[in-house]
C-alpha cells in the first residue's frame, strides 16, 4: 500500500478523534511521500490519542465525583469502604476523611483485609523482581497457606473446649485435650503399661511451639528464622576492596580499607557500631554513597525481613481470631499473643461481646497481662451484618465500670485496692447518716453490691 493510501486510511479512522483543523494538516502531509512526514504524523497521532484518553479519564473522574456528592453519608461510607480499603494520613481525599471518621482514624479494622494488605506488601517487596514468573505467582500463595497452617496448628493445640476451660467464655465441657491425646489414646494404652509417666504429660507443653517449628520443612522453617545481616558488605560492590564485617545483628566487627574511601576516618572508627549508625555517620559527613553500596541495601533487606516475620505472625493472630469466631477466637489469639510476643491489645479489642458471660474474666486476664484502660475495643465485631458495617466502640475503662466481676477470686489489683478503701472507710465512719459524705454513700452502695454478688455465688 502506498504511503498516501496509508495516511488516508489513518485519517478515516481518526475522524471521530481529531478536530477539523487537524484534518487539513493531515491531507497536506498525505500529498507528500516523505517518510519523515509520515513518522511525524504517527507521533502526532499517538499524542492525540493519549491526550484523548487522559481527557476521557478526567471526565469519568468528574462524573464519579458528582455521583459521590449526591450520595448520603451512609452511601459514601459504603462506597469508599468497598473501593478504598486502606489509606494513609497523607491522603487528603474525601474518601480518606470519611473512612478515617468511620473507623476512628485507623486503617481498616477488618482482620481479613489486614492479611490481604500483608500479602500485597510481601508480593511487591519480597517477591516481585526476585523470582521467575512462576515464583512470583506461587510464593504469595505459599505465604498465605503457611499463615493458615500456623493458625490451624494453634487450634489443634488449644481446641475450643480447652479454651473454655482455660479462659471461661460460654460453657464448660468435660473433655480435656491431654486426656484425649494421652490417657485415652488407644495406641499409648496398647504400647505402655499403666504406670508409665507419659500419662501425666500436658498436651500444651507436649505440642509446643518449638516442636512445631522444628517439624516444619526447610522452606517453611525459613519464615520463622531470625533475620540476620550478611557477613560482609562492600562500600562499592565490584569497585575497590573497602568493606565491613558484620555480626548477625549488624554490629561492625571489623573494617577494612574504609579509610581509603572516606577521608579523615580510620577503620577502627566504625568498629562496635551498628551498620545503621555507620550510614548515618557517613551521611552527616556529606559523603556521596555509591550506587552499588551494600551498606544501605543490607539495612533495607534486614528491615524488610524483620517486618515480614513480625507481620506474618500478626496475620496468624488475625486468622486465629477470625477462624475461632466470637469468644473463642479472641481468647485463643490472646494466648498466641502472649506466647509469640504479639500485641495483646488486638485480641482484646476484637473480643467484646456483650452477651459473653465470661467477658469480665477475659478483661481481667488482659489487665493482669499489662493491658491498658485506654484501649478502644470494637463492640460485637462478629455480629456485624456486612463486612464494612460501622462498629460501636468502648474503652476498657468504661467496660470495667459497667461489666460486673462475676468471679471473686479474680479481681483486678484496682478492684482490690478499691475494696480495701471501702473496708477502711466503713471501719472509721460514724453511724449517723447525717455526717456521711457523698463519697461514703457511694462506697456503701458498692459494699451492698459486693455482698449481694457473694450471696448469689454461694
């Protein structure tokens, strides 16, 4: 096909895109057989198409904003919750403001979404660019499966009835996991005599975290390994010999040839410092860090590996909560948090179910473990009708005031102190009601409530 015919064909296709004044220019170009003109036309057409697409996108955004402005407040919340699950404090869009107000200024409270966020971070930061296409597809799935596997292990270690026995929440069953796994185990009864000490084993201690971790295959054991720095990091990889020898924790054990690349510094100046301190020292000296420097990369890799392990364990806790559902899930996750060094605030904040007869006992366990009265809890998280339904909140301090302690042997230290104050006041006050202050009246009422509760328990 002649160039002229090609140009005319392009012109016909783009009539609906291009303004009339451009058509005349195209006709003039089509009269020429100059290849350079044809190339210029193609570039111009590409720019026009791109401009058209940008304009259409902007128009679509304007239309979307107009539709958004017409929504009710509830419709806005639902819309942005479905389309923008997360946001940052720097995000100043109306969506972020509404979602921040909806969720009390926090990111999404939905635990499953938190797992999705971690998998997304893991994919973008740890997987993409570091593996083949097959690996980039499979590794995120493997990570998600391992999170689920660890949550299931904890369920096997602490079955529902065992959680009910350890941390009362809704009922008591006669079943005990140690009896089922040892005393009533047919295999053990067949192989060992009745005097064997194995019958006094505790399943919780037997199926412990260490045994679980060491039973994992290498590719999964790797997820739980402690992150470490490389032994050697080079100042400018492939150029020169300046480098540092690091411990697993990033402490400089020795420095070689660094005095040759950084004026006024001796090798001994770096020894004993953390690699992060070294980098900060170099930056303050206005020394240009080479592009192939391994110091910064080692820090980034270590921080990423640390975050991966910590957030993966958090995700296990999230899945334990979700899988166990109300009452059981938060309590089982509370045990997990204490054992694996997670934030005990999280299981407590999702464990407030007003119909739970053992709620106050759970609150007591949380406070004894160092919990805060300022903790904000979501009310009835597992009773919501939709995923992003707005949840009421209550502080732990408010719950302590309103939820009666139904176990006389498990008072918090604050309640014990209050009770002692009551006893002291009652021992010294006069019987004459006219001299009883308002504070003493309150204490008398508290005494009557305590006595009434004791009678009910008896």
